[in-house]
C-alpha cells in the first residue's frame, strides 16, 4: 500500500500512536484495506469520486485517508473547526458525493449537507463505523500516479477558497524531497500537533512520517504543557510547528520553576529536528529558542499549491530570518516587477516549478491558468536573496493574511461582515503581532446611529466562519484612507493600526 512500503518492512513496528494506543504498520495497512473495500464494495465508490472527511488527530483518520487513496477516491479533508457555510462551499465546489461522518462534527455536517443541497450537491453521509469491517479489495483498483488524490481548500484573493488538486505523484514528490533533505529514517518519531486539513500537517507530517516508516504520535488536543511533557518523555525526535506554537511553548516554559525549565530545555535539545513554517518566524523567536534549548530551528517555506520549495539546510548553517535555499528538484526564481530575475538583495516574486506542484484548482481553469507563467507557479510572495539565502519580505497582496499559520482571505471575512445590519463599510486587515503573526482586524464604518462591539461581531461570525478567521480585533472608524478611485488603501490602515499598537 502506498506510503506504507517502508513501514511494512517491519510490519509489527508502531506506525501511529494516539491516546487510545498504537497500531502497527500491518494493523494500519489492514484497516486501510478494510476502508477501501467497504467504500468500493458497499458504497459503490468509483475512481475519482470525491470523499469529504474530517481528520481529527487520531489513528482512525490515517486509515480513512489511506483507504480513500487505495479505493481510487479523492480525499477532501474538512477542517474540524469549519463552519457549515464553509463546508457547504467545499462540498458543492468539489462535487463531494460522500462524506464520512465524524461524531464531533455531527451538527455542522448536517447543516452543511442541507446548505449544499441548495447548491445542487447531494452528498451521502457514511458512518465511519460501517467502514471498519470488510476484507481486502475484491477487485484490484489500479490507481495511476497521475490520478488526483487530494483536494485541499486554500484562501485566495478572490473571496471563496479554491480547491488545490494534488495527484499521487505530486504528493509522493513532496514527501520524497523532505525525506532526503531532512534525513528522515524509520528510527524517527514525529510528535504531531498540526491540523490535518492543511499541507503542513497532512503531507509533511502525516504522509512524511509514514513514508519513512517512522512513528507518528498524535497529540489530540494541543497544549504547550502537553508538548513539553512529550518532549520530556522522549516521545519525539522530529517536531513540526508554526511560529505561534513556538511562541506558546516559550511562554509556558517561562512560567515553570527552574528545575522543570532545565529538564524541558534539555529534552527539547535532544530533538533531531525541529521545523518552523507556514508563516514567518521572527528572528528573535529563533534566537530565544536556541538560547533555551540549544536547538537551531529549521525554517522552511512552502505553500498548499507547491508543497515545500525552500528550506534552511539540515546540515550546514541555518540562518534566522531566512528560509534557506531551493530544495533539490525544485526550480525557484525570484522575478522583479520588470519581469527580470531580481538581483541579489532586490525584491521579487517567488515563482516555482517542479514535480511537487499541484495539478489545478478544482473546476477553475481560469484561476489555474492565471497562476502560472512559463510553467512556473506565481506564489504572490515577495522575497530577496542575501548571500545565497532567501528572505521572505511579505505577500504581494494585502488581502491574504496569515494568523497562527493559517492562510486567510480578507475578502471572505469582509463578505460575511458586510451582511451585518450595523456595518456600512468594512475592511479586514492583518496587523503584525509577535504571537499570532498577524491579528485578524476588522475596520468598520458603522451605519448611522448604530454601534458595534467585538463580541457582537464574533457572535455574528460564529456559524459562518471558522474560529481562526473570526476577527480578534475591531476598530470603529469614521472613514478609510482612500486613493483617488475611492479604493481603501489597506497598507496605510495597517501602518496606522500597527503604530497605535506600538504606542500602547
Ligand atoms: P499555505 O498554503 O496555507 O501553506 O500558506 C502558504 C503561505 O504561507 C505562503 O504563500 C507564504 O505567504 C506563507 N509562508 C509559508 N512559509 C513561510 C515562511 N517560512 N515565512 C514566511 N511566510 C511563509
């Protein structure tokens, strides 16, 4: 079975561990085979059918995902924190025909299915328990490397999230690149604390660990203390996280007595590899972590559409404030506004080409075409080269925010806020913040005679947006800075609010 080849060389070795215990590689393989058989035999899944599923950090999630792959289906992972409206969009957009039922998402699933029906979708809900029984596949499903395997929804600058389609080949290329570059082995154990509907947690983390025949240890709910305890119990050799998590780990460490601090720091220092990505890692945070633990965090750069493209070296100097060099097999160019390769120290857009790139945005040929030039994917991220290392300078669009490692479309949030009766005009921006990267901030001009509180806004968003997209800050404003066309100058808003924050 795909991804399990290495692991199955030692079939009794633990593959995946959660609070309820461990499954060996052979146990995982047979459970995934049962899922595949039940999907094809009992639920009539045909090749290329889209299967929506929630992936809480539990062993069962891994069997479901591999089972869908084995059955020739296309997995569409939903966020366990998504709101019904967001799910309905994904179900209808991807034409999801089956949803695997997850009890913790009971209400939201039913609401999303009802909403999706009004968009001409008609997904069938399958009980996960019904996928447990069954034998190996009666007839072999031969899935080609070029067949789509996964659709991940990601925010863009055009409002509604787009479905990024990865094939089995592009996923394999992604995990292979990291396997070699970061020297994974079957001796490794990954402590997994990331979301599984995102490239970082799903591909780098889950598939990457399995590809190496390593141990995958899930922490079902994240807490900084629990991570430190796992480090102290020597339950990890590799750790992947976003900068917000390293921030929280340091905060938690600072609140401990000195004996605990010493024990924890020493344990973290034993990690073979600790990676940060999905958002900019402030150099101060890098230095603080190194001072505490002796560990040089490895920062890398990637994106849902391209997988991981640029990384600091596993061996060699890791430079804080940089994302390193292109990974082997990836072609990366930095293109200035004039369309030329940017000179050393000059800003340009990162453009990427290579086998790990996605195939298309699902059902959106126009957006797919627009995002490529000469075979290179246009990331919209601005960087400059300094002594052979790339430094990310920000995004070309102010409408893409990054908070706690999540990519968020300002326009999607604005659409929801604009429906609020007290809102006359709204601009959503990301205000820089040490802990969150950016804080989702709603700048609102209220309707005449109306007022609004942050609590009102958050309650309004409750059933319409996932919690991480819901604004954490509200600024009531009389008017926006605007250009001659009347368009809001968001960078100016960001500047003003950042200055106001520094002042406080
Ligand atoms: P996603 O598709 O959610 O993984 O988001 C990809 C985006 O995250 C990129 O386009 C960048 O804007 C940002 N990103 C990822 N890694 C880094 C990094 N190391 N430093 C700065 N931004 C990053």
